């Protein structure tokens, strides 16, 4: 069953069998629901990487999430590649500096402008991996640094490709804006080199370009197919309200439609708040705004930090 008002987006994520697709949109637009739909319907192995504000500066936290279910599968890699991957997540003998990414900060993604089919290595110098050097706060170049970064990227790509040869693989990356820079670099490195194998990367990020999130939440995936989830239109918004356990009516319904502004999560949660208030209070002239639910507060409160203090 597709999501209300997201029929084309549902078809896109369900049809992704190879390659990359990035979803963006405001909180509550339905990105995580679409990722869940794709994961549930996928006929193969699903690997997940979910960003967290508390781990955004913890290098390779996302990579650890991704690899934890398939650690045993790393035995098929060369000893050097396996050591690099396990060392990066603290499970091998490699020291953090061996990866060349240990000092990567939230602004050091190391991404170039390569497109989905660009290896990024065509014009490389003999010691250039094709992964762009970062500005201050990013990865420092040094003896052995770039080759080790390349080694990590190749190791991840080989692992995912080996898995895909046995069964289709879907990598799901949610809340990309909070995934650490090192993990994002490696994921994008592998994603740019996906060929015809049944290997797909589906990622979602809040649409926060220009608001301090590494130059925009989707900047690391520049050049990949992108779909932005906008507000639901009036017809879809009304249909979503009709599907709630207690569909709002009258002035309460109009107030919800106006207050939610087409945001699916807001429509669902405000309908719940409307039911909790009771039809009488919801239709009263004094009830100009419905109280936000705890879930709405959690989802949207994080964005308040980006506003000026006075606001």
C-alpha cells in the first residue's frame, strides 16, 4: 500500500534495485516512512545507517551501524582491506590514524563533485585518490593518508558487491544530516561506483541546505538522483485526515488543514490532538491553535536551535 499523496515517491523507492536515490524534505514529510516501506518490501539483505545528533561528531559511528550485521562477511576480503574496515570501527588491530579519516570533523566530508558514474580517479595524480582534500577541520593529508582512505572505500565497495552477488542489497541511510562525515564519505565513495549489480543506496535527509549542516544535508551526495517531498495538496491532505481513527469535521478540520500546511505528520498528530480536545472545544472560537503533541514537539524542536535567540 502506498502512502497518501506520495504515490510517485513510493513507486520510486520500491523500484530502486540498483543505484542511488536521495530523499529530502522537511521534518514529518514522510521520508523515514518511505525508507521503511522500501526496506520492508526489499527481497534481499537490508543494511541500515541512521544518523543521530549525539553521534554526528563520532567518526565512523554510521559505518559501525552498517557493518555490525555483516562482520562475519568481511572474512571474504583481503587481509589488508578487512583490517582497514575493522580497524576503522575499533574491532581490529589498526590504529585510528591508519584510516586517514580519524580526524574528520562534521565539515570534513571529503566529497568531490563526481557524478553517479564518475569514478573520481580519472585525473588523479599518482598519489591522489580522487577524494577531495577538505578545508580546515577536515581530513589532513599526510604520508599514507590518501591511499588508506582509498583502501577503506574500496574495502566497503568490495564487501557490498560481494554481498550483492549472493542476494540483492539495499543500503538505507536515514537522517543523513546527522551521520558522521567519515561514514558519509565512504558510503558516497561506494555509491559512485555501483555498476549493474543488485546494490542500491536509499538515503534521506532533512532539507536544511544553508543552515549549518555541512553546507546542506544533501551536499555529500551532489550529482545523485534527488527527490524532494513537498507539502501534500488539499485533496491528499483531506484523504489523510479521513483515514485517521477519529476524522475531524467542521471548523476543527479546517483549522487542522490550515495549521498543518500539508505536512503529513502534522496532519496526523493534530487530528489526534483534535480528538483528545473533543469536538466541542475544537470547534469553539477560542481554540485558534491546536496544542502540538509530544511527537510534534520532538520532531520540530531541534530546528529551533538554528533560529536567532530573539526569535
